[in-house]
């Protein structure tokens, strides 16, 4: 019995450290990722920049609503603010709205890449930045509208608790035991994880099949020419990024979906103690939750691993160095030495034109104001 209690205590202590650390690392990483993708040239297509920027923002919202304000406050405070009306319902809407948005942005981005690769007529239609922006806005708005029923799956009731000062009655936000809540949670689980996982796997398989079939149509010399072009190179880099994000999404989200289905089928009875870590399903479910929450913080690391251009831009940003390459700033970016100045005619008036002979110009680099010489 003591061994079980020690195991439960250790596992809870791990979560108390894990979730605040996830916020400390994940939120700045997502915001910095948004800056890098949106304002630096990382070799991505225009639509990829919009989709991945929106994904970074929604992952940040998920970390704020779920990790920072929910899980961290649960471990750090006795009575978080969302244990009262109306925050008990509002938090559910915001959390699932962010979760829906992140999941379906990955799905729609995957479908868009497949359509661009396989349907020639769809290339011009789906690669317009305006269309992509409207699509992302629609995903976020619809996700939060679909999440509105989640505001009624929890209820606030007074609960007696024993503290150091004695017994007190505190309002607690907890799951509402009703058929309505069960149905809504099942639908939400499939819309946020089950269906997106199936679609991402299916369309990535179709993309891989399309690329394999296309590779058989060209010789090695033709493929070298195709890969050498800027457009094809950008498409290839975008597909690699998409594949990496999709694989991470499936691997980190699938355990949570499986464990939840087990909990709602095999252990769906009133006397089941979800906090009893002597049961393997409770430990597995919490580990699966930790993996799914980790999914919202890994994109920065994934981009660093698979994208050489992203690493180059990151290094240039961190070292505060910007190379001056515009020819329009020739005068301000170059120092010139004048070797000889001669008059065309020594007897001519001073208003005559002067010929300046430039023998050397030296290219310099402009540095940002991160550090002054």
C-alpha cells in the first residue's frame, strides 16, 4: 500500500514539474516560431507560411487555456478562478476551441497540399494567400462555434474539503454526470482526434503515393532539373515540413484517443476512481494527456530539425546579423575611395563637369541594433 502511495505521489510530483515547464518552454517557442515563419524567409510557400503561422498561434492559445490556466493552477492553487460561474463553462469552450483549431488546421493543410499536387486546376485556386487566410479564419471561428456545447458538460457544486484550518465548503467545477455530457464528450473526442487522425493518415498516404508514382515518370537528370528549380524546391520543403508535423500530430494524439475510449467503455461507472494510480489505465491515460499536450510545443523543434533554411534564419536572428543585399542602398552600403579628380579643361570655368574615377569599392554589412560596436 505504501508503495502504491509513493508511486502516486511521485507521478503527481512529475506532473507538477512537467506542466509548468511545458508553459515556460512552449509558449515562448510558439511565439518565436510565429515570428520566424511570418517575418523571415524560411523557404516556405505563401500558403504554408499562413497555415503554420495560424497553427503556432492556436497552439499558444491551447497552452494558455489548458496548461497554464487549468492544469498549472490545479497543482499550484487550492481554488482556481474557474471553479466558479461563468468561468467553469467558458474555459471548456476556449480549451476545445483551441484544440479543434489546431487539429483541423493540420488536416486542411494536408488536404490542400494533396489537391495542389494531384489536381492541376486546383493549384491556382488553393495557393492564393487570400483564400488561405479566409480558410484559417473559418477554421478558428467554426471550431469555437462547435465547442459551445462544451460549456454545459461541467457544473459548479459546493464540496466539503478538509484543510489545516478545518472543514470548509468550496465551489468546485466538475464533470456533469448526464447522458448529454457523455454524448457531447464522445462527439468531441472523434471531431478533435479520431476523424483528424484518420484524415491526416489517409491524405499523407495519398501524397506519398502520388510522389512515388510521379518519380517513375522522369529520369534522374530530369529530376535533378526539377529539384533545382525554386518552385519545386519550395514545394518539396513544404511537403517535408507538412509530413513531419502530421507524423508528430498522429503519434502524440493517438494514445490520448485510445485511452479515452477505453475509459469511457470499460471503466464508465460511478464507483471508478480516476485518481487511483494503482490502476494502469489511470497512469496510461495521464501519460497520454501529457503526450497530447506536448504536441502543442514541438513544432519549433521539428522545424529546426527538418528545415535547413529555418535553421539558417534562426541563426541569423539569434546572432543579430542582417546582410545588406539590396542594390538600391548602394551609396549607404559601400565606401568609396577616390583616386583622381581631373578637370576636363583646366581653363574651363569651375562650373564644368568633374570626372570622378572610382578605383575601389568595399562592401560592408549592416548590423542590427542588438549590439553596438
